C-alpha cells in the first residue's frame, strides 16, 4: 500500500485543527512529507459506525551498522486519511472487524480452516480470530 500526502499548507492547517503544536521540528517534518509518496508501514481502522482509517509511515532508516538512525525527529508516524491526497491500495480489498479492529484481506488463509482463504468462505461468513465475532466490514472497494 502506498500513500501520498497533501501539500504543505494543507498539512499545516490540518495539524493545527487537530491540536498539534507546530514547532520547528514538526514543521520540518511536514515539509519533508508534503506531496510525497511513501510505502505504508502500518494500517489501522477504528470506529464502529463511521470507519476511520489511519496510515503509518516509517521515518527512521536503519543505519549501516545495524542500529537506528537517530538523526530523524520521529521513528514512525500515523496520520488519518484526511492528511492524504491519494491511497494506492494496490488492488487489495481490506476488511476490518468493527468489534476489535483486526484487518484482513480476502486472500489470507482462514485460521480455522487453513486450506481455504477468507475469500473462499466469504469474509462476511467468517469469524474474527481476534474476538470471535462475525463483524467484518469492507473498508475500501
């Protein structure tokens, strides 16, 4: 999954609306991500009735000696979909359990019948392995 951020001015406006303090480090960070495309390192969904998607990018690079690069302000950073100009789901459909937030794709193996996928059984017929409820809902299509 790849995400593209909105322009700098829009990001500053959104950050202020959400209560972020725009200090020099955060301002630098917003300038670094504005308008750029990143690989999504994590994807979360929250909210039962109204689905809210949150995307994370990895901002710390692994140094040549194997340690983490400490010259970056944030190690990873999560943003709501409103901060993004475009989300490339790369042709995948994501489902979330509205009870516990677990995310699956229909091509994943169903843990209670590993010979079949969620798609083979129909995701809406499957039980969430996290909370054992049938509360999967499609996020994107």
